[in-house]
């Protein structure tokens, strides 16, 4: 299923209106079934679905018991996408919250558990280089203007980039990719295109990712949680400047 489609629109400029073709991002409903019972639905871009479902389920920790991420069945039709999981256990929806993310995202995370013990050191030049590459490779955003991106990197290169209409989805896709490919999170950097909210900080803290970077700002609760989790939060990375909001010792200036 393609993430983009063409639409006829009317473009108005000053007192002139013309009909033109435009490219818009496709948004689909992703329904997650556990043992044939619908558990939750997400609004997302119809790409990297297995990564999204695995990243979401394992980060939110709502499946209690044994299941095999590699055996998730993805079924697509014109209206929606269904993801089917077989679980030997039960589903726990305790603590569900509606987050501040796009399209009323669902989150089951509510606090930091443990502290990130990671001695990663990254130079400011590496951060500038990685984020420039991240923005250059965010192709769907440049095409539509309404797509968020996230990436996982080490201090030398970007390992994986995901894009989605929801910024939480993009992060979950990156996490899902890492879990599917058995890529550890130690010494890694999360790059995101949107603001760093509390739930974004919690997702990074959940997997002990030591650094999260954005071109926009974090929220006050994100900074508070990051300090508690020993997570380094970097915001407003633009051009040759950035702000460090927590745990600056990981950045070599």
C-alpha cells in the first residue's frame, strides 16, 4: 500500500484560483487483534506496519505472556489494515492515557522505571552531521509537509529512518525495526522531527536510549522525566546550534 496519493485541489494565490494535482499523505486505520479480539486501533501511514505494531506493543507492555513478534499477520484492504497476534497470556490495558500526540495517540506508559546507564559520548559535530542527513532523508515530509520522521543512529551513522503521519508512530517503527533486527539500544541516538513530549521521553527511557534529539522543543514534563531517567534531551538543533535540557555530560563540546 502506497503512503502517498494524488488529489485534485484548487490552489489560490492572491486573486487567482487554478485546479492542480497535489500529493497528500495516506492515513489508514491499523487495528490490532490479539487472539482474534480487537485490542486497540491506530491511525498511521500504511508502511512499515510490522515495525509499528511490534514497536507499539513491546514499548507499551500491554501483552502479558508469550508471543512471537515475527509471526504477526498483516492483512490489508482498501479501508484498513489488520494486525493479528497470537498470545499465550492476557492483555493488560491498565493505565491507558490519551497523549498529546497527533490524532489522540494511545499510551500505556506513565512513569520512568530505572535509570539509563550508558557512557555514550557524542560530539556536537556528529550531532550536526547526523541531523542534517536525517532531514535530507525525510523524503515524505518534503513531499507532503505533514509527515513526521524518526531515526535511530550511533555516533557515526543513521541506522534506520521511519516516517509516519503520527510522530509517536514513527518512533514506534524505529523501535520495532531495532527489535526485529536485534539491534541493541546501547550507545544509540534517537532523532525526531517533532517536539519531545513526555511520552516521547518515556519511549526512549523504556529502551534505555541515552540521547534524544529534535529540531523543536521538549515539554517541561519531558525534561523532568529525562532527568529522572538519566536521558539526554537536545532540542532546537538547527544549523550550528542546539539546547541541552538534561544530562549534558554526554555531549562533547
